[in-house]
C-alpha cells in the first residue's frame, strides 16, 4: 500500500516532458498513448508555469483547466467500477453515477492542487512498445528526483475505446492507484456503507448534499 499523501505528491508529476506545446499535433482517436501522455502533460506544465499566480489564487480556474485538459483522457467509469469492486455490483444506478462523479472530482482536485507544488522534477520515458492488435497499452516512465531521493517508476495503463485511448489506471512506484483507492474505500464501505462514503466524498469536494 502507498499512502494517499505520497499519491498526492506524485500526481503532480504525471508525465511532464519539456517539448514545445505549439508543435504538438492534434490528438484524435488514432493518437497512440505515449503521444497523448507527452503532449497533454506538456500543455499542463506550460499553463502552470505561465499562469501559476492566477491558478494559485483562483482554484476554480485551475480545476476547470484540469477538467478540460486531462479528464477527457481518463476512463472514470471503468476506474470507478474497479475501485468499488464488489460494491459496484450491488450499487444502484444512482449510487454508481454519484460515486463516479465524486471520484472524478476528487482526482481532479487532487491532481490540480498537486500541480501547484511542482518543483522541476524531470521525467524520463522508457521505450514505448505496444502490440497493435491489443486493446491495452502501457506508457512507462521514471520520475527523476532533483533532491537525491530514489527515482520513482510511474506507468500509465491505457485501454483503446471507440473514441480513442483512455487511461484507466496509474501505477506509482509499482502500486496501482485504483487498487490503493479500492483498499481505502473498501474499508469505509464495510464500516459505514456506500452512501456514507459518497456523502464523505461530497463534503471533501465541496458538493452540496
């Protein structure tokens, strides 16, 4: 298990690559996962560097930027289904929809807030290998620390859908984000139930009950 604090810190480093954003080609259904990771995270880094003061004082603008730039490339339905695991099968459609919305908002806020603390760590990408007949792909990278700490492996799991490639999990230092949340939320569900978990998530996200 990896702590949520460690996840929040590493989420800020999801694939930064210093390549000029203005030369990036448009992303479409056929764009491969490694290109998506490099282009989208570079755009995010460029915006953080140029609008840091604005985002620091106007969190709503920061959340909206992440929502627009990052969210379309994640499969939150699949992630939510895997996080809830057994609880998903017994949940009502309304509970599933509510959890998916709150889980999405949670990750947006966590990722966006962590971006503001980015301190220039470098990302090294491993060679991208993919079977063209497979619906799944992995983009492997390593966070190179600038303070002498051990480097951190960071991998993105993609699934190919009709609309293009989508991230359905991220592993940090060998630990799955989905598995980590499944463990944490599973304990809360067993102790208090799914509705209580959703209510807690709404409060954390500032969503009206």
